[in-house]
């Protein structure tokens, strides 16, 4: 819109200081004349005034202006808390009403901006306002209207703009919300011990807080446990760590009548079970070249406490030397295999033969130890055949293979160990460097020269020889596990013979599988939350089609999906995890759990719609806060334009400042005392003054 504005302006011909000096000089001359009562003094003063006015060059200026409309910013909160219940519908309705009201003002431009979900940083309302104002001239800013639930987590101490800020909030003031606040939750716990969670159940906005609520505790989908928790006070929960790997603990507080939402009535904590110092007992039946391989492997792990004994003097080599003259340490049989047996996480027999050192009672103790959850690894050589074989003792009941009878039990000759079809899918041997890939690619690691022929009884053969006999047998016995390595030649790989091989990795995996490390489970189903996705991995040594995966969301919704085979006995699946809480997946035999935290923890901590967070800034900027009321009958405040310096808010209305910003498109100037008029006028007045004084 164009308009013309006229006004008086001055464009002095002389500098202002010189013009002021002439005016002072003229006043002095005029004052002397007036004191002497000289005739013509007033005419002289009038001539001086016209002269100074002519030097000031007065002009009549006419400007042609183009007025620019003011700009108002309308921010709409699209965060998770602003979409609870009917809030999103209320805010959408308020937005349409405000946009319609703003369209009635021809000198107002309304710009709408949406504030997306802020992730882990909370709702960044004022940061979004600053970004939106980056391309709006401050001289044209009429005000900012924020359609929000008031949950802003970046409220500044001082506002960054000079314009009214108005908050329009859904619902009514005085909402209440119950939440669980986790004060301390350890991420790790030692298997066999307990961890302590510290939490508090709080009622926000309640006029009479206090009392007790029921807290339901559920771990990995097991039967829930219920405790009574005082409101507003810290509460401690003790949880035993029973196994390695992650355990998902879900905490749920009972609903409070009239609260905004139950979303933050739940909290999910993941505790990873880790073993303390792994205690390993290594018993070498005799000194041999491969003994050092085992010791180096176990000593290289800082988390392993190794107890190692080597039988240097078997009973049949008694030469009647007095015991007090022997420099050998007596083998503490009773202490190791009866008193402290269950303190060990893994027992390794390296080329150990039954020559009366361990009575049948202690061998039965070892078998029972395995059945009750222990781990046993046997690395055998020629001593595994014949009458001194451990397979002929009570320990043979838990071994996955027995040696073949006769001289053919010991096979000698160069060969390269092979990974079996089941071994390609088993985590102990899957993906080993230099291994054969089925029958297509032969093994490239070094050769061995001796192995035992056995008859498999149970378990899984993960490595074998070219003649089809097992080399490495893995088996589960009761609650425990057994591994049987049917060759004493693996030490050749550690020496780099014929190119060497991954002996350290193979033995490390076997030992950790025996000790039930979660990442080496051959029959396993895992679930985890990454980047908003539920990632499911299924592993099995069994060949065949993959079973369907049943997914149960935190709200109880059940869906089914098919996992895609990725090789190595694995199949994977990824689905969106758009709900906070515990997700459960199942393949029909196993179940797994994953914890999805709230996408915006700072905002989920308080789900009330409230204006107190931004009250100080809103008041300092001359703005206001208005509630929309019920969803059925929302009350949208009226929109008004107000002059600069006037109140910008009142009961039921919000004001947007009128800035009257403009752009000058043309200027026309008309001199009021041009030289051709000023000179005769000054001379005429001076002449009149001279004539008056000459009389």
C-alpha cells in the first residue's frame, strides 16, 4: 500500500556550528541595539532572522512510502507430549482458527512453523523460534504465538527478540501426572551377585501428595513381583544377577485417577550380567609340546584366574625316594575335586590319563559338577585309548564320544582339519580364518599329524578330519557343557607350522562357549533396539527353513514376520520400534526381550501441559498464556492488533504489535526560501532598518 507524507525539513547551507555562531552574534548585536533603544532594532533583528533562516534552507518535503505488512510467527509443537490424547486435535483446531483470524488483517502476514520431535534433547521451542526468526526483519515482527503443551527445555534467561510471546496450551491448568523416576540403575552386574536399583514414584501437580502405590517388577517376561512403594520417597529394589548377558527389567506403577497419561508410569532398565574373575583349572597329565599353548592362551586373558598343575611324577614311577627329599608339589586332589570344585568356571584336562591319581569318587564329582552347570574341556592324545582312558571312568558318562577299540583308534599321518557343515553354523567355528567353505574351498591352515578315531555318542561335531571322524565335539550335559578335542596337535598352529592356524581364536571361543558367554550361544534368539529399530537375530546350527518370528509390542499388539537368512546359521529381521517399553520376540522355542527407552526422556519426565516453565520470559515480553479448555468445546483466544507500547494481552484475547514499518520509494523537496527570494527579502529588511535608524 502506497501513501504520501509531507513535512518540513532543513538542509543548512553552512555547517551547524557556524550557523549557531552567526545566530549568537546576531543576538548580541540585537541586544546592544535594544539596550540603547535604537530605532530600527526590531527591523534589524528581523533581517538577521531571515538571513539565518535562509542559510538553514527550509524545505517542504513530500515522501512517497510503501508500507510493509507486519509478520507474526505461529509455532506448533509436534513433539510426543503435544500429541498425547486430544492435544494434537486441540492444537490443530486452534491453528486453523488463528490462521483464519489473521487473514482478516491486510497488514499482517502469518508464518506457520512446526516444531518436530526433539529426540534426547527435549523440546527445543526457543531454539526453533530463533531459527524461524532468522529471515524475519525485527522491525516487522508483530509477535510470536506458540501452540504447545509448555514443555520447553531451552528457556533462555533473556529473550532474543523484542515482541510479544503468547502461549496457547491444550486442556486446563492444574493437571496431574504420576511418574517413575529412576535415580540410579547400574548398567552391569556380576553374575551370582545382586544389583540395587534406586527409584522414586512421584505425583506431579497433586495437591495432597503422599501415600503408597503398587509397583510391579517384571524381568525378562517372568512372573511379576509387586511391592508397595511410598509416593515421593526414594525406594530401593534388589535384583539378583542370575546369568550373563542383558536382562530387561520393567517397572510399572499403578495408574493415578485423573492423571494425564500412564506413559511415564513405566520405566525400563537393562542390566548386563558379567562374570567376575573367571576361575579355570588346567590339569596337564604329562609335559608335552602343546602344554604351553594352553597356558599362554589362558594367561593372556586378564579376566582369567588360572590354576595349573602338571603331573610330573605319576604313581607308577615310585623310586622309593623319601617324600621329604622330593622337590615336587603334591597334587591337592581332595581340595580341588571335592572341596573347591564348584568354585571353578572351567576345568581343562590336557592329555590326562587315569593312572590312579583321581579316584572314581572325584571323577563322579566332576561329572556331577558338569550336570549342575559346570564346564569341562578335554584335549586328548594317545592316552585316550586303552585302559587308562578317561572314557572308561565315571567321567565317560558325560563325554560326547568314545574311542574306537583296537589299534585303529590312533590315526597318524598328515591332514588338514575341516570345519563340518554344522561347524559352519556354530559360533565356535563359524568364520574361522583359513577354514574351508564347504567342499568348494579347501582349508588353507597348517596340517596336523595325529588324531583319534571315535564313535560319537551325542553333541555336535564342529570339526572333523578328512576321513570323516570327529576332531572337535561339543555337547550340553544337563545344565553344563563339555568339549572334546580329539587331537593333541593344535600346538603346531601356535608355532606357525605349515602356515599355522587360528588356534588362539578357536580355543578362546571353545572356552567361552563352555562358560556360557551369551555371544557364543549356538541356539539363540536376541533382540536389541538401535536407532528406533527392533533388530532381531536368530542363530541355530539346525539347517532348514527359518521359523516365523512373533513380535509383541509394549502395548500388547502381536505381529508375525519372517527372518531373512544371512549365513553362518544366522537370520535377521528389523522392524520399527515406535513404542517405549519392553518388546518381546519369540521363534516358538526361545524368547528374547529388548528395552525401548522413550524417544524424548526429558519431555516424558513430565506430561502435564503447564505454562510455568516459560512464565518469566512470557511476562518479560509482554505476552500471555491461554488455555484451550476441553476438547469438546475449545476456547481459542481472539486475535487483535495493538499499537506499540500498548498492552498486548487481555482476558480472552492476544495482541500482535502494529509496527508501521515502511519503505520510502520517492522524495520531492520544495525550498521555502530560495536564493532569489531570500536575498531581496534580507536586503529590503536591512534597508528599512537603516532608514529607521537614520531619522
